[in-house]
C-alpha cells in the first residue's frame, strides 16, 4: 500500500511549480500517494496521478477555512503533511490531535512572512499587522515537527524562532528535464530582451521597459525587442502597462500569456538576455529569485538587481551582470557589452547552462527532500 502525503496551501494554486511539479511529483515518483489540498481553487480531480482537492476560501473566516482543511485531511488520512503557510500548519496540527495519529507535519518556508503581507500596508496599521502576524508565525511553525526552508537567508530567522525543530534547506532550482538549452540568437541586427514571471510595477516591469527604450536610443541601428511572458498582478496595472507600450515605436514589445511551467524554455528560447530589475526592498533584497535559476537552465545570460543572496549563491559575473536597478545607463551599458561582444554573450550562456546541469537543478534536491522527510519514519 502506498504511503500517503498531503500538501496543504492557502495561498498558492495547486499547479504551483514548487507544490505540484517539484514536491508533488517527487513524492509520486518515490511511491507516495499524493493529495494537494488548497483553498485557492474548487477542485476534486486527479491530474497526472496526483489528487487535487480544493475549495474556494476567499471570504471565508479563518476558523472555517481551517475546518475545511481538517475535513479533507480526515478523508485522506495521510501519514505526512507538508504545509505551505501558517494557517495550514494550524489545520494540520488540529487534525493530528483529533485523529490521534502519528502523522508528521512539515512547514515548507519559501517566503518572508509576515513582511510580504505587512509591507503592503502603511503607517500604524503596518506595524500592528506585522507584530500580530510575526507572533502568529512563531506559534504556527512551532506546531510543525520539522521545517523545510527554501534558502539560507531565511534559515537564520527560523533558527531563532524555532530552535528545537529539525531543518533542511531545499532550494528553488528548476526541473532540468523541462528546461532545454537555447543559445542567444543575436545576429547583429535584432536583440531580444526578456522577462518571465509575475508582472507588476513593484517587481520592476516599468524599469525593464525604460531600459529597452534607452537601449534603442543608444543603438538606433539595432532592432530592440522586449518579450514579456507571464501574468499581471492586477488588471489595473495591466491596463496601465498596455497603454504605456502602445505609442512606443522604437521597441517591439511582445506580450505572452502565462503558460505551463514545463514550456518556459520554449517560450523564452528566442531571448538573448533575461532581465529582472525589482527594487531592493527588504523582501526582494533578502530573497533568492527563482527565475534566475530558470534563466540559467535555459542558457540565458541575465541582468538582475544586485542583491546579497545572489552573490552568496554563485559567481554571478560568470553568467551575467548584477546592477543597481535605478541606474539605467549602467544597465544599458551591460547590454551593450553583450551586443558588442558576441563571444561574451555565448560564454555566459554556456556557463549558465553548465552550472544548472552541475548544481542548480531540482534533480539534485529531490533525494535530499525524500531523505529528510523519511528520516522521521
């Protein structure tokens, strides 16, 4: 009989790349029966042998949301539960108590909580919200039996607030089997910039557009293309951005809707360089961007905002440039280096792909994840 594991999320869709394609498919591969339970989508179906159970939790009181998670857990009866948010940790803990079972509960920590919630507010409300959620986070993570943590920067906090819990770092590297290598295609006439992911002005999409425009002004004889693949964080920003690009003639802007995780490499195969110019706020300054590893797996040289987590993880100048996201001249000068030196462009491309093959891939992480979870058997 297959071992059972449930993955609970109150903030992500069930097809989230880490939840479904990485954690879910890994446990399926190692003989587990996998059930993803979410409050972000009403569902009861099986996809690629993974059971998806979900309900629409928008507008539900927290207590009722927890109750629905518990009900679905009671129907599935897992031996192990991986929780992606503090609310789901409470639900898993209550289920463990009322079922009187030996279920093992893991917290999968990939975001700065509560900063990513409180920083969207202002003034006294931000401070009060932060303090309330910080205390709740301390309570929730200590309900878990062990912590799975996405990166070293976040590990330090949880050593302080959950010192007795076993911890393992399981990073954000891509599934290499879905990411094909495609060398830059710059032919001396047309140069393609690319951004892929969640689109918002907060994440720097306006800066990327300004960079493309300035580059076209500095190099009027080169056709500058800007490819943006993903989805907007909200409809208002999408309308605003589309209005911004409409009158621009110097840059060819191509918008590609959000696609299947397994097809990202196909979507950006014609890109010469990938950019991410998000501001250096607390959350972004202390977080490894997932996209940088996906770009590298595709063999795409990158230009990213200069933050310590990237510098700690790699020798970035072997694969791209780290820049001040506010200094457009600095950013365009880096792009001009690539345009002027095709050998540098190709070398960074090959270096990035090799690093992904040697180190930065999920296939290297999945055995560590399985070993950690099964060490509690």
